[in-house]
C-alpha cells in the first residue's frame, strides 16, 4: 500500500513537503521508512545488532533523509 503524507509525517514528524513527496515517490512502505529513519538516527546500534547495511528502497530513503543535512564546515 502506498504511503500518504500523513503516514510519512507520523514516522518522521514535521518535514518539508518536497521531502514528503520524494519519499512517497520511492514507493516505499511505512516499515521501510521506519527502518531508514532508524538507520539515520542510530546506525551504530543497528550495526551492533548484526544487521546488514541498508539496500534497495531503504538505502534510497536514507539518502533522501540525509541529503539535506548541512555539510560540516
């Protein structure tokens, strides 16, 4: 089932409308978005659990979620 903007906001909290549209366009599920969000916010813990690195739509979502982070100066 395709996610709605409400689904995306329920997982990520308030985010830019463009990001919401980009996430929906991936065709990802709520579970995939939740996994990507977990990777972005706590990758060391997931790796410590022995999880494989993200791939497919989860990796694409991670890219979207981190693309707007500022570069360190």
